[in-house]
């Protein structure tokens, strides 16, 4: 059965709950507590979603509970049957430090349509709709920048490439600068960075670099909805990771993964709620002990519809959100 349109708002409720929970820990230097709070809230809210979901992109294996683990069943157990990709808190370090672009993220597609990406590194390149077809992960950095500049009717000097600030990217950063493009280094959160390539007002043109494979699939769902493009290639660090790829159904773990490899079919839904402020979404604001605001985006691939949703929550009137508040207020905090 196809993904139901009615799931769009249901999934926003899920990401809103996770964002509200995580935001209580913003700036407190406790990334694990923030992640745990988001996970608990997300799992709780999923109980009310009318779907039969199986987690294919999660935060661990079954023995790593209470994280939302690969293979976990979510929803009320009724049609539609869907694959679920989750990241209750994309940017745990971001929240701990009070930085930009932390998100609560969920994506769904019809059962069997999402890549079962192992929890390892993935090399990625991503662009928005204007540059679709211009990028090639096998091409040089300079050639990719030239192609994107041409597609967007810009000079290379006008382009902004976003890259995770990691030692492994030293050569990549050097090549981007030598080509003449500008760079936005980010500490974490390459799902948000990939999405930002599809919105001109964010000032980001292309994403380069190596990040998490699960995050690559989440970004692929979002960019499919937005008409953008991402290419990836897994980077197993040892024989064990290489064999794990094969066990998960990837016969050639080193081949280039394109959009259709990461998210098949013509439909999928992506939802995200800002935990901290970012270029695209505002973070959670607590107006009082019982009132908070959220800013979310939800999109659907089949229709291409993108909705931004601003929520004002009366936490004491919503049982699930009230539990979020009570959990955070009752937790050990400095």
C-alpha cells in the first residue's frame, strides 16, 4: 500500500515531540541526555501513528536499547507498511554546545524502498534542484564546482560549499579553496547541510565530504522530495565493516549509490523540527513552563509539496507533550 498523505502531519507530531524533549538540554553540555530524551519522546509519539513501520535507519541494533534500533516496529501496526528512518536528535554535540542546525528527523517510504545503510562512514556530494545532473562523485572537486557554477549561472567564487570540520577533510578543503569557492565549515549535522543546498535563502550551494551513512539516506529522502540530488559511496574502515555491508544486501559495498539506490519508488515523506536555530528552521522556544513553539518542515516526494509548520504547544493540554516536560524537569540537571 502506498504511503498515505495523512502521515505527513502525524510525522510532524513525532519530530515536534523529540525536538521539545531535546531542547530542554540545549547548552547544558550533556549530549547523551539530550539524545535519550529525544529518543524517548519520539518512540512514545510513534505509538499514535496509524502505520506499520519497521526501522531500517536507526541508532543501533536491538541490544542497544533504549535507542530506536534497526528492526524495531513503530506505529499502530495498521497499513500502510513502511520503512522508517529516524534520527531523534541529528546533532547531539550541537545541542550540548548550543550551536546551530540541530534537528529531530523522520523519513518514511513504502516497505522495501529505503536503503538499509550500515552505521559507518559515507562519502557524499549533494546539490539542490538547479544542479541536478551536474555532479559526479567520481569527478574532481574542481570539475564538480565548475559544473555546479554553470548550472546555477554563477561564478565559482560565488559558490558556497558546506563541509564537516574534520581532520579527514583537510585535502578536500584545500581543493575547494584552490578552485576558488568559499567554504562553510560545520561542526556536526550534515543532514541539515544537505537539505540547505535545496533552498536558495540558506546560502549553501553544494555539500562535500564524509559523514554518516544513515544520515546520507535521510538526506536522500529529503532531497528526493525537494528535487535535489545526492550521491554517496560507503567507506568501510575494515574487513568487518565491509562484510557487514554485504550481509545487509550490498553486494558491492564500494559502488556509487545514487538517489534511486538510497530511496526507491516515487513517494516518500520527510519531516524535521528544529531543536536549535538554523538557516532553514528556528529552534524550540520555551515561552513559559507550559508553552513552547516549534518550527518544522514536512515534504512529500510524490507531490513535491513542502510545508513549513509553526506550532504553539500548550504542554499541559497534550498528554504526550506533558510527559516530555515532566521527564525533562524531573531529570538530573546541573
